[in-house]
């Protein structure tokens, strides 16, 4: 059942924004935002089947019969949410809520489709009302960037499974196994040991394939001398984990160990910099400096880190575009890498929470280069 106190605080944070902006109502359709507001775990899927209207004193949710009973179970009998499964479109329902509320300024989340927005406006006009309809542009994403205790606990649970999966897979990998075989074992372990879902399609990339940051696992067998990049995670109650470790199958070469050490140094120095108030770009720039000073600047071109929560990529970010200070309570990855085409790649990723005093990783797997015996 949803944590009513946590969810009530989240709705209150949205209402504070509404008051600041002068919004009488907001219309929301984005499933991750609805999961965050309602606390209904394992309810939302890939369909945009739900509409929420929130005013100063009401919080209303429209769904259909496929989800209605699940919402009732998740929310419980004393919920502040008003549930509606009437067989009408979300656009018609939202317009009727706005008319009943006599709302003059109605903010619409900009993740909704143009078709929804146009039909919503048409339905308002059919009621002979014409409220202002500004767009909510990233506002809920920014509010969601600061995690509460319940969210952090769920991500810690997900990371525990992820760490255990790393220990398991390091004892499983043998020369001759394909990347796909390793991926299947890794994902099956997580789903069999408490994960409700995978964070994303796991990356298992051996040898030259590891030089592709978002490599797709394939039929190539891993072999002695391969560096193997493993980027994966799982979900607990819809909250994600995200971790990357690079291991060596057999003893690493001098070059492989050197590249690994450079990536580890970049990671650990950036983690030491991270704390509330630091500028995202500054942390990213430091990772670039460490890797460039070692002679590998041309082989590191992605961002250093991203927020994690009910989505695998959230705000805030450690990248060249983020000129804003990182807030306390943000959960964010640190994942520098070096990718040498035709040879191998190395990435080292933790994720954790930014505090006033520093960075507290949820990840417990070692930063030492793990050598898998052949």
C-alpha cells in the first residue's frame, strides 16, 4: 500500500509550486510523475491510460477498468485520491474537472501529446470556458530531483540486489560464454532474488564491444584477456538501481590495468567533489581533466552522471550543460569511462545521494579491478 504521508508531502510540494505560479489546477499524464505522486507501485506500464487533475483542495485520478482495482488496492480505503473509472476519454474528464473547479489558470504537463492537449482545449470550449493553459515544462521532474526517505530506501534495496548480482556473475563467467548468456544469467539472478523489474536492458560487452558505451550484447564468446563491461540494474517498487563494473577475464595487460586505474581515479576524485551546491558542470569538467591529463581525452565523450529514481534517467546531471548547483537529496550516478576502439572499454559507475557534506554511494561493490580466473 502507498505510503500516505510521503505521498501527501509530494502533493504538497506540487501545490506550493501551483501557488507560486498562480495555477488553479494542473493536468498530468506522465506515468513516472503519477507513480511519484500516488505511490502506487507496479501499477503503471507503457500505456498512457491515466489522467490526474490537482487543485488546491482536490486530487483526482481517472483511469480505466484494467487498472481501477489495482489503484484501489494500492491506495487503500482512506486515500485522499478521488478515483474515477467512468468510460470517457481523459480529455473530456479533465475538462469536466476544470469546469467544476471554476479554474482560470490550468497548467498542462508538456509531456502530454498534442492530440490530448488539442482535444482538452476543444472540450473546454464545448463548455464555453477558456482558462489560460500554460505548460508545465520540467517542473515535476525538478521537484522529483530531491528524494525523500522512502525513495532512498527503495533504491538502496534495489542496489543490494544489484551488488549481490555482481558477486554472483563474477563466479559464473567462464571463457567461451557469449555476452547474451552472461546477460541472461545476470538478469535472471536479479529477478529471482527480489527485483520486480530490470532498470534497462543490461549491457554485457566483452573485448572490442566494450569500446561502445551503449553496446548491445551479442553472440561473441568472451575470451581470455577480455575486459568485460557490465552496466545493469534492477527495480524495487519501480525505483531503479544503476551500476557499471568492468572486470578482466584472466590477468590484465599493463595497458588495461593503467586505463582502469585512470577511470577509477576520475571516479573517486569526482565523488570526493560531489556535495550539495556544487555545479554539475564543474564535477564533469574534473572528470574530463583527469582523463585528458592521462592522454585519453579523445576516448571519453559522454556525461559523468545522471539522476536516478522512478526513471533511470532523471535530473540532475553531471555534464557540460548543467550550470546549476546540485541539491541536497539528489540521487545521481558517477560513471566516467575510457573507450579504445577495436580494443576494449572501461567504465566504473556507482550511484548514491548527494548531501550537504558529500556523496554517499548506495553501491557497495569493490572499486578494485576484479580478475576472473580462466
